C-alpha cells in the first residue's frame, strides 16, 4: 500500500463504515455542506448489526420528569461511569432523528392505543431507507471498499487507503476529516474477509495514538440457535428451556442475569417457543425478526413446536461499551480531524459499564453519527488547504504488506482460531478470574509477532491479514483492562473481587499496540469527565 493508489478521490469528510452510525454520519456531514465519501467493507444498507432484524430505540417524549427518571436509572446501572448530560443529549438526538426517519417515509406500526410506535424499527427497511437518504444527500458511496489504514501528517488525519473487492484495485481518499464508524470487535467465527466485525477501526485509530476506553466491559454474550448466527434475545423470552435429558429447567418469564451461561456450563441446553401459543403471536414474532427464522426453515425445525439447541455468541465490543475514546461533544478524538461513532467509539459516557442493549446502543449509533458528521463537516470547513495538497503518509503498522518485519507469511487462519480459543470460552471470558485471564493474555501476547509477517498476494489476503491483527490487539486490550479492574462492576466480573471498589470508579484508558500502557480518567458525578493534575501510574506498561 506504499505505492500510489490505483484510484484516488478527494473529499472534505471520509466516513469509514456503512452500518447505522456510518449512514447517519455521512448524511449529517453532507447535510452540513461537506463533500462526503462513505467507504464500507460490505454494502451500505445491509451492513451492521441492525440490518438483519428489528431493533429498539430510546424514544422518549420530551417530558422532563420521564427523561430525568431514565437518566437516573442509567447513571445507577452504568456503575458510575456514565454522565447525565450525555444521556440527555442522546435522548434528545434520537428523538429528533426518529422523527426525521418518519418524514423520510419509514412506516411505523400502531400500538394498542392506535398511536404510532416509534421505539422500534425493522432493520432491513430502516437501513434500505438510510441508503436512499445518504445517496440523496450527495454522498459518494464506495461499497465493497474495505479501508486498511489511515493517512496522516503533522496536522492530523488526512484520509485513508484500502482495496476494492470488486476489481482488486487499491483506493485512496484524501479528506480533512475522517469518521471511523466501523463495527466493534466480535471475533466472529465465519466469514472472515467479508463484512464482519473485527475491530479494524479501533486498530487504525490506535496507530495514530488514540486511546481506547472501557475495553474491560466486553463480556457480553448473546443467545441464538446453535445452528444460527443472528442473536435476538427478545425472542427467547417466549421460550421454555430444557436440559439434554428433556427435563424442564425454566418455564418462560424473567431469567437471571447468568441463566444461559450457568446452564450451558453444565451441558447442552434446548429451547422451544412454547409461549408463542397462538397463530397471531407466531406471526408477530416472524414478522419482527424474519431472518432469525431462516436457519430453522432451512433445517426443517419448527421452533414453536420443536426443541432446538441453544448457543451463546460472544459479542465483544458490539454489545460491550468499550472502544475509541472520544474527547469532545462532537465525537472528536485526541487526533485532529479524527472522529468516532457507533460501536467503534466508547459508549461509556452514555452507557457506563453496562451495555444499553438495543435501545441505548441503536440510539447511540444515531446520535453519535449525527454529532460526528456535524463536527467533521465543521472541522473540514475551517481548513485552508485542500486535502489533496497535503503531504500525507500511510499510518498503518500491523498486518499490512508494506509494514512486514519478517518474510514469514501471516498465518491468518491460525491466528484467528487461536484468538477465538481465548475469547469464546465461558470459562475464560464469562466466568472471569485473575489466573485464567492472565494466562490467556500471555498466549494472546505470543500471537502479536505473528501478525508482523508478510501478506500473501490478493485482495482477500490483504483484508484478512489486517483483520487478524485487529482481532489480536483488541483481545489484548480487553484482557489487559479486565486484569486492571480488580473488582466487579457493570458487565465486568472478577471471581476474586466480587464487589465494586469505589477506588476504581474511574475509566481505564489504554494506548499502544506493541506495548500497552494505561491511565485512569476520572468522572464527575453529574458533569463531564476530567483528568486529575497528577495521574498515578500514568504510562505504566502491562
């Protein structure tokens, strides 16, 4: 990638990622007058966790008492790491943007009182609409264009480079501002090299010196059929559960926080949607998340009348709250011109130490994309020199053809499999304990030199090598932060420290890839976050 690109474009703002956050960021930047390019490794309209099914939103009418109550609830559940003003901003922005979606033509259903129900959208229709809106705003969309590295100079970020999957050619977009809106890191087991979540956005940002925050809050798993991949926990609220012998272990209704992990740790678990016991209920469930039922139909299984095996899928920072640390209300980072949105960014300011589920996370994609787009457009407009006139350099350092330090090819499949062996098991990542995590982190550290090798020829190899490096470094950040947080808070638990320690009521900021260092970020109870004048153990290596 150090050679001149085959295709070069110039823009004010480049958005990397085509999920909901990327779509909103591109629309927002273009709506504020910026010449905008959106590059996605997949296809804008089908990318991101929202596209396969329905999702809830934090749609709260502008009622002061109701919003205040919800803010207080989130501050309490967030383990003291979220911030009231950010939660208020999130509610207001999501409320305003959902009205825009309605104006753009999305047809919301009616609730039992005959009113429009705006707290839920069907992912396929929603994202199809966002593609039309983004293109209508004048955004230049680059589908099947995975970004591999950022471009930068002494003034900050200046664009990105990548490859075109459709023709194998390299591309480069020079822009004054870049918004990283790729998905987080989920370490998915299939489809590497396609539109999967591998944390490559976080890796690109870290190579410019951006810190990660909240990476320890990455313990979330979601359940689905053992032969499926689309996770929608809500559907399983209609299920009864059985052990391998067919004995009933839970008859519908509320479950404990650790129900699935505890049961699956004992042995196989089976479900049946016994509480969807009328044709109307079954029709509603199928209509709400049609893609969830596709694997059942292919396997010839009726989940309403037959038992099916359950599995837990690790969701990493997709449902965790960690990611790129943002420093401004416009989702800017510590690097000039670089912004982060959606799952790529840390959601701690709004969600704290506990994932917001569909409502908070889906609303965060809307709000952070909008803020980042506006901020990036404003920043680009303030620049005096065209982006194409800057002396930009590739910023990538790992898993790339031009950064190899050995002639040994990167063993992509081996690296991916070994990372998954450390991240997927419940006995390592869910039921966390110090010695187990420490041993796992040591094995992950041993993988890091493997992604410094050479890259095999071809577009697929170029993308997969970069993704493998991103998976390794994200895993190392997660377990490094988890070992630092010697307590149980939010989604992070530690067997040796079963309660919260108020001395650790701060965020953990990690930086570096070869050598990971950290520092704390202290949070005001009701305001913004500040760093103390003297930071204990600043820069201490792990």
